C-alpha cells in the first residue's frame, strides 16, 4: 500500500499533465502567492471529488472547516515543480501513524516498499 498526500505527480510522465483533471488542478492555483478565494476552494473541492455530482460545496457541513484551510492549496504549484528519484520511494521503510474513528484512536502501521508503484493510466 502506498499512501500519497500530496499526490506524487513527479513519478508520472510530464507530472501527469496529459490527464485533464491534473491540467485543471495546475491552472487552479498557478502561483504560491496567489490568493485562494472561496471560489478557488469550491472549484478544488469539486475537482477532487469532495462534492457529490450536482452538489454545492458551500452547502456541505464541512464548508466552514474547509474555509479555514483554503490557503493549504498554495502548495499546488509545488506538485508540478518537484522532482525526485523513484529509488527513494522503492527503499522507503517507515512508520505511519494517524488518528482514526470518532474516538480518534491512534493507529500505526509499518510501511515498506520493495518495488516502485506502477502507473496504470489513471491519476
């Protein structure tokens, strides 16, 4: 299992720009200094699939929480400028912890990747 956040677009040819949704993501926040408006956040939430088809992001219960984190989208340009070596991923062994469920219990797993992820035509 590989958990990627933000997406490791650097492993894809041309950072995945051939995929329509990736190209739209790149245009959404073109500069880390750009203002992230509510409209930008709304477009991102729709693009990322957080909003059901035909839905309205502003009417979802999470909207007020998402507004507070909208400037996190300023990292978007880095997705298209970062480059790395797949060997670093291939040789990764580490511990990943998160808080899950309503009780926010801590859950930890040890991750070890022995072969590179394979691109199968979807981003």
